[in-house]
């Protein structure tokens, strides 16, 4: 079991460092990763405005509920396990460009990633499929960018994506039960 965990840690670091090096060696990827790491989350909050504008209040409520569920789980995980960010653990190898980025000491799970996937999942499941697909694509860019800027390990964003998707599914089930009372 210890060998498997060590192999996962090795893969996690090598994947992180690979994306980090890509961004450091290419101005295109550096700008792309920085843009989505910093501003990508804005698209998901703008989608709430779009849902309200188009009178998709139930889809908006579902997305907002998914954020709440994921946020509560994130707080519990953070209280139980505080994984340091990769640039703290490997300060001799990587120094991210964090100007303007939300950065604290905790790495797991990636908050930006779970927010992105929670909103994308709930919007997609609530019947706004085209917007949901666009949001899933943007969520993938946000996740990769958080690794490429040196802020997270790949396992942090994978954990965030799983947390976001699961919270979106749970929120959809809750909203379905509540819909009967709304109508």
C-alpha cells in the first residue's frame, strides 16, 4: 500500500511540475493559465446572472445550493487535513506567479475547481445543457490553470472536481424534491 501511495505522490508531483514548466517556458501558456487561474471563476458567477436574466431561477438556486454543499464539505476537509501548496512544499523548484491570485496555505481541495464544477454540474443537470457544456469546458481550463500556475497539485483539482460534481448532483436531487412545494 505504501508503494502505491508513493507512486501516486510521484505522479502527482511530476504532473504538477510538467504543467508548471510548460507555463514557465511559453508566454502563451503563462498568459492562458494566469487568465483562467485568476479570472476563470468569474464566468461561473456570470452564469448566475444569465440564469436569472432568462428566468431560470430553479437552476440558479440549484447552482447556489451546490456551492453551499461543496463549501461545507471543503471546510470539514480543511479542518481535518491541511495539505500545503506545492510551491510551499517544493519552494526550491517552483515559485508561482501569484500576483492577483487567491492564495492561502491550504491546497486540497481546489476551491476554484469545486466552484466551477459545482456550478457546471448543477446547470447541466437542471436542463440548460448548452450552457452546462460550456461551463464544463471552462471548469477544465480553470482546473488545469490552477496547476499550471503552480498553485495546486493535480490531485487537488481532481478532488475539487469530484467534490463539485457530487455537490451538483446532490443539489439537483434536493431541488427536485423541493420543486413539488414550489409549483
